[in-house]
């Protein structure tokens, strides 16, 4: 393998960082806004939706989808930076 | 033959012909084609196939109905069954694709350098997938019997034959391309009625926006739909539709555990994981997880809208209306016993209130093969009548199936919904059967029993195993064991407690050992299984912090992590080549050439 072990450690570390931030957003959308804080958020109205209810039945799912595509993009860049891209 | 029946035959016949044509075009002659579609599936196609693979009869038929009756708490299922894909995309799919072999037990067996670990993982795979597939076969039979007016058992047998043709001929390749076609069928069948009903009620054709918009006609014109549902709920004594945690004694920990078990269980389901082995590159695995969730979200964000529209429509057309004027769809679904009315106060009007109108499912009073009728022409019930004020029984499952009729859509749409329901059930069944077939033929037969088997022998065994699995699933579909509905919690709980943590640790730690993995899996499975059996079948209490069987997989997962971590500390580190394997799995480069055995 051409890449040095040190490079691979750095690559893996950056990968873990990306995962950490994305999973934090995942947790906030799926659990904090949709479950834990839903009662106070429901007193805010967004059009015809109580906000907490909207996060729970719509918003969180949209964010999940976007997150995976963002992850693909970030990892593609990271792969190229460390020259481990599949070409 | 009515127009609806004619259209149903047309759509079902047409879609089945397409599935069989695809199966013939994608028949395979090698194990790589059979198990992982030759690793040549483009990411968007794999996303669609994963969507169809994942969305079962339950997602298509039952979910909107469930949300419609639950209101806000329906969220647990919506998020539980979508959030898992984020875990899958980030934590599992790309690495397992890089690993480049055929099945989930393959990874477990190789990473943990142990035939025992492989066999435990294979047993989990077979059990999880089999639990799931029995319900699908039953779903196929039910759709056949309601829409095509054939016997449920005949429906199950027709479904078995179709699945055998394309799974047996083409293996994963055949399944993949039929699943793409099935996704298109099921999503159109779901969205067309949803668009029409959203437009009819709110004037906005996009349901995701429509259910937050205002109602255009009727007594509530100009008011927001969700506000209206809350007002109606309040007036008739139901819990407000959008209200979260209405009762004060909600166990928040349990809610968390249920959603977490569903998410982690989703990410650990073998038939979903193996779909990511079929793409050419690591980045395709990441991308196809994104497409998969996109295609799933099309249905999953529409479902809560359909639920709200269905609830509004149902209350508007039935509640406090005379039985003599009920719409045709009510009577159509009364025939198979999915709607029923009992006039408790003798006023001839339907009162829809909280609580069950009577005990159990409707059992009609019959005399000489004919219904005994009440004062207003309603068929009478033999069930024990409850003493609350509710007079109406509506089966949750008809909320989606009846929605085109409730919305007054043409017969061709009603027929299309039947084809969509069948597509949802058949695609999931095929994916599950392939997971069972490959775990037995590849992991048990080839990797353990007959290591010198030729390509031809392996392919033959794989086809025989699919046949055997289909026959067993069909048998359970025709003679459903009483516990089928009860064991669904098993599939998610076991996937969460056994496979997910072990695969995750296998990637993210180089240090976890064979002994630790086996102990961890066994601890997770046994704890979860015993807890569920105790609570569901032996009437035991939810003794661990009040957590219900649906959420106990989360605790099983934590236990698995702890046991694996502790045992790892006391066992000899894995051999060097295993540590190198883990490092290889972590970087994408070099995945192009699949590793053959």
C-alpha cells in the first residue's frame, strides 16, 4: 500500500469527525426536536403546522435525506484529498 | 365484472408480466450474479431497489392508517424506519461494500476469524428474515382476496410462484431489476391518490404541503386542516391530533428506546444490508443509501399527509351522519368486515367517539347464510358491545386501500392501488428470501459443510434453498401461526441486539476479538429474546425500567456492546492479518475488483 500509515490515521480521524457532526445533527433532528422538545415547539406555528409536529412528521426526514448526500460529498472530497479515491 | 375489478386484473396482470419478463432478461449463471448481482448495479437503481426491498405491505397498506388513528405518536414509526438509513450510510454500507463479499455472515465470519461467529450470524440472519417474510406472504394473500376476489390461499400460492420465478432464475440480479419496477409501481400507486385527495381537500396538489394548508370547502372552509382535526378531536373527546405526550405518565426512556431500536434494527436487517453489496464502488454504496432514503422518503413524507386527509374525510363523511346515507366505499368495505356500525343509542346515526365500539373484529349475526339486519338495514353484530359511546368500527388498513374510493377517484386508480400493494409485499418477500437462501447456501453449505463445492453445485444449492424458503414462507402464509403479529418486534430487536453492534465494532475497532464478538452476540440475542418472550407470551412484566418489548432491542444492543468490550479486554488480540483487513475496509481505494472466494 502506497499511502503511509500516518496518512491513513489522519484520513480515518477526519472521517470520524465528519461522522460525529452528521450524527449529532441526526440526533438533534430525530430525537431532540421531534421528541424531547416537541411540546414547547408545538406552541410555535409554521403555517398550518405546529413546529414540533412538523419536525417529527416531515422536517427530520428531509434532513436525514440531505445529510446522506452531504456525507457523500464530504467523503468524496476527503477521499480525493488523501488520494484514496476509486477514480 | 365491475370496472374496478377489471382494472385491478389489468394492472396486476401487466405488472406481473413485466416482472417475469425482467426475470427472464436477468437470469444468471454464476454465484456472483446470484448473490450480489455481479456488483454492477448503478446507485440510483440500487436506491429504488432498496426502497422497494424495505417498504413492505406494512409500510404501503398499514402505516398511514396507523398514523391516522395515532396522530403524533405515529412519528415513532416514521422516524424509526427512516433514521436507520443515516446509520446505514455513515457507519456500515461503504465499509461492507469495500469488504466485497456476498453476505452479512460472510463479514462476521471473516472479521472475527471464526466459523462459530459465522454460524451465529447466519442463524440470526435466517431467523430475522424468516420472521419478517411470513407476514409478507400473508399480505400478498390478503390483497389478492380483497381486490381480485380469489381465495387467500390461492393468492399466496400465486405470489409464491411469481417470487420463485424471478428470485430462483435471476437471484439478486433478477430481484434487483424487478424491485426497480416494483418501486415504480408502488410509488405511483401511493402518490396518485395522495395528490388527488390533497387537491380535493386543500386545493394544493402536493400532500406534504397540503396537510398544513387550509380546507377549501365544507363547514371548516378556510381553516387549517390540522387545526380542524384538533378541534374535531376535542369536540368528540379524542386526543388532539398533533398533541404530543397527551397523558402525563409517558415513559420518555421507553419512547427513546423504541425509536432507537427501530433505527438500529433497520440498519442491522440483513436483507437491507446485502443490497449495498451490489454496487460497483464504495462511493456508490454511500450514494445509493442516499437515493434509497430519498425514494423511501417520497412515501414516508406522504404517509402522514394521507393519514391526516383520511382522518378528516372519514369523520366528515361518516360522523353524526345517518347510516341510510353512508357512501358506497363504506358498504364495499363492510362486505369483508372491515367497517361496521352498531346503533347504540337507536338514533340511526353513526357516532364516532373514542374507544372500541365492540370487542374484537366484527363477527356478523347470520341466519340461513344471510345477514340479520337491524332497523336501519345495517348487518347486526354478534360481538360483545362495549358501554362507551362509540358506534363505529373502521379497520386501520383500509385507510390507504380505500382512499381512492373515498376521494372519488376513477376505477383505474383503485385497481392501481391493488397492484401497488402487491408490489410492496412481493418485493420485500423476495429480498428476504434471498437473504435466507444466501445465508444457508453460501455461509452454511459452502463455507462450513462443503468447502470444495463447485460453482455449479453452489448455484444449484442456492436455488434449492430459495425454493425451500419460499415453500416454508408460503406454508406459514396459508396457515399463519397465531404469533406472527407478535414476533415482528423480534426481527427489529434481534437485528439491533445482535448483528448491528458486531458489524459496527468489526469496522470501528481493530482490537475486538472473536471470543468477545460471540459472547456479545449471544448476550444480546438471549437477553432480547427472553425479555420479549417473557413479556409477549408468558404475560410477564416489562421489568427493565418499564421498557416495552418493542424497545428492548436498544437495551440488548447496549448489553452486547458492554459484553463485547469487557471480553475483548481479557482475550488475545486478533491476528495481524485481521487488523490489516479492518484497515483495508476503511479506505475506499481498491474496491473495484471484487474479492472472489
